[in-house]
C-alpha cells in the first residue's frame, strides 16, 4: 500500500514538473516572439542621416590674416522606435580640431508621446539657435550645452514645455587642501517652453541654474577661483516663418554678475537675422549680433580671447542639388580685444543624406 502511495506521489510530481516545464517553454517562446517583434519594429522604423561640411575661411584682425581649410563636420545620426512610445537615438560627430578624440555626440532614450521622458546624453533645450548662416552665432558660442541628463516634458501642436536635471562639470569652491572641490551631486537644473500659436510663429524662453555650465563657459577653467558662485542664466527667442522669408531673433544672458578674482562679468549674447529665398535654389541672409563679457579663455592674467562685441554681415547659399549646397558668408567683426576690428570670410560645401 505504501509503495502504491509513493508511486502515485512520484507520478504526480513528475506530471507537475512536466507541466511547469511546458509553462516555462511557453513563456520563453512568448518572450522570444515579443523580442523578435520589437527588433523587427525597430528595423522597420530605423532612420539615419549623414551630414558633411567642408569649409575654407579667411580671417583678418589687426592687419594680420589667417586662412584655413578644414572638414568642419562629419555627423551621423540614427533613430529607431521600438514601440509607439519608446525610441532610441544615437548621434556621432567628428569636427576637425574639436571633437576628434570623442565622437559620441548624443545617445538617449525617449519614452512617451505627448507626455514624455528623455534620458541619456543630448543637447539641453537651453537655446534655439535658428540660423541660415555658416558660422555659429554668438548665442551658440555662449549657451550651447551637451550633457548627460534626464528630462520630462509635455508637448502638443501648440507648445512644448520641459524640465530636467544633470550633474554639472564645474566644481564649486575649494576643499580643505585648497583644491577645487569635486562636484559630487546632481544639482543643476534647466527648463524651457516653446510656443507655436500659429504655423508662421514660434517663440519661447529657457532657463539654466548655472550659466558657467554651458560648453564654452565650463571650458574657461575657473574651477575654484576666488569668488566664483553659481549664477542663473536665461534666454528667449522668436522665429517668424513666411513664404520665402524668415526672421529670427534670440538673446541669452546670465542673470547676475560672476565675480572672479575681483573681476565682475555677466556674459550676454544676441543674434538677429533676416533671410529670403530667391528663385527656388538661392537663399540670401543678413544678420547683426553682439555680446558682452563673452570670452573664450581664462588664464593667469584673467579672462582672455574676447569674442567680438558686435558683428554684421551677409550670406548667400545656392542649393545646386536636392540636399547639397554651397554658401559664401562675410562678417565684419567689431569690439574685439583692444577695440580692434576684423573681417571673416567663409565658404562652405555641405552635403546631407
């Protein structure tokens, strides 16, 4: 009798194990099918783009001229949607004399649709930078910032608002040994709002908790300098799009002075452009830009390599193929170091695929 009971229990156990194994196999097949479906969707939605820019330039300041020929940019980007609410983006960028060592420009994940979350490394929405010119505008020189960050926002056909946080690159204050205190916390924030009340109008504003965290300002090397404290930055822009005509205006600035070793600076930059399309393939643009306390370096003697305080000029672009164009730009530069003036002529050949 005992033997029969044991045999029955063993049979039941084996049957249960077989059933469990069958359920495991079924679940594994389901996961595999789901993974294959996502991969197939990703391949179907995969998009990519390539941008190449070759530039020749001539600059003259103080009677001295300098010419150059460079591969300004080789940029590759691809994006794929895994589902209706989940997508990934990777961007690679190579710029001669700039990003030759680290070519990973962007890599981030976006989850959601109207209400969304974006996480990874990307250009923070601190700036709009709409332009038809070849050279970066002064707002780009001051405000552009690429950081690893997490951002949440909401968008529809009328507006896009967001807020985000990141760990800054600039150290604040000194440690007990008198060295720059390492930044060990996520304590920098940003927010932006863009409004599109009509198809021909786009305007917005943006905020950053520390103006010195932008790419250009964080490279000045003021970590641990006497008197350095965080100061907010903010900007605003407006773009008007009409048939064959475009008007852009943007201004960005710190909201208070930085006091570095007894020197007060409040970096500011603005740009105003107007452009018109002529005969399908031609674009002609004019601009005026300016800056205050905008420097490209900081050394033993203080701030150095002052950006031009005012600049104006024009650009002519000819699209000789669907996604290929050649552009010629001239800028008159004023209020350089020592109140000197200068000239900058740039020709660019661009191809987009």
